[in-house]
């Protein structure tokens, strides 16, 4: 085998490996969505941050409004087992 034939064999081998690599990347990114879900689990995190609204002062720097945290408690009746409502109200301070 002379030098020119070896060069074409080497170029063909490199192109074949590159084609297989590109095909595998296409398969992972487009066809197989299992990796997409894995990437989303790793890179995304949902965190809710509630900012304070700030204090309101009048023109003489007297405090007019302050922040008071308020919470909502919601219950889905069909998803709750029977419980002692008096003890529950004492627990949450009602």
C-alpha cells in the first residue's frame, strides 16, 4: 500500500469515527429524551422566594406601614382523613 492509499484509508477512518460520533450525539439529544429529563433534574431547582414589600414612611420619617407575614392554609377535604379539629386549631394558633 503506497502513501496515497494510506492517506485515504486514514481519512476514511477519521470520517467514519466522526460520523458515528455525530450520529450518537444526535441520538442522545433528539431521539432519546431520557437524558433530557436527567439533565433537567440536575440543572433545574424550583425555589419560591417571597420578598418583603418594604416599610412605608411619611415625609417626616414616621413609620406608616410595616410588614406582617400572613400564611394561607388550604385543605382538600377528600384527601384528608378525619382528625381532631380542636387540637389542630390549637396547633396552628387559631
